[in-house]
């Protein structure tokens, strides 16, 4: 919290007055992140013209974000999920609900391309798993081009 308040140029009591506690602050950060950063992923899913485009465009979008210089490597939610033991039950639930919602939206889109329900759910779960893995991997490797190579290998399979 000290680093955050220093970076923002405010004192701790002001931060706590605005958000109550660390958990509420993290919920607010997740909400903002979900509404802004991951909005492009949801739009990509909604606008894909076929299942292959869905995978290619979503992975390309994700790789650009996780390996770009605008943010630290990786996704906020998958980074937080990497160590669930340090999160409260409420935060784990919040993150899980958001990832599940994205997975359901992706499965619905697969279904709209004529993929059977069970197969659509499996493909969506696999895609979310791959994105989460790429994100976690991007945080720990010295080669920023590797997530792109990995994503390209998935789209060829």
C-alpha cells in the first residue's frame, strides 16, 4: 500500500477512506480492469466470423496485451490467480466469476458457429486455459516473443 500511495501522491488514510480496505480496492481494480482492458476480448469474441477467427483473433489480441509495454506482462486476473492462497474467498470468487463469464460468452459464440454445446464448452475452457497460461508464462520469461510463438502454434493445431 505504501508504494501505491506514494505513486498516487496521497496518504494511506485517504486511500482507505475512498476504498475501505485492500480487498475493496482490489475489487474496484478488478471491476475497472474488466470494464476497460478485457472489453476488447469480449468484443473480439462477439465479432468473430467463424471459430478459427475467434481463436486466432483472441490469441493475437491477448498476446499483444500481455507482451506489450503499456502494462506489466500478463493479465491481472491470471496473475492474481497464480497464488490463490494470498487472496480472500471473496476475491477468488470475484475472479472466478469473471473468468467463468468470459468462458461462457466464448462457448456461446462457438455454439453460434454450429459447434455442439458440450464441444463448445470444452473449446471455450481450453481457450481460457491457454490464455491464462500464456499470461502467467509472460510474467516469468525473458523472451517477450515467446508467447506470440506459442499462440501461433495453438492456432495451427
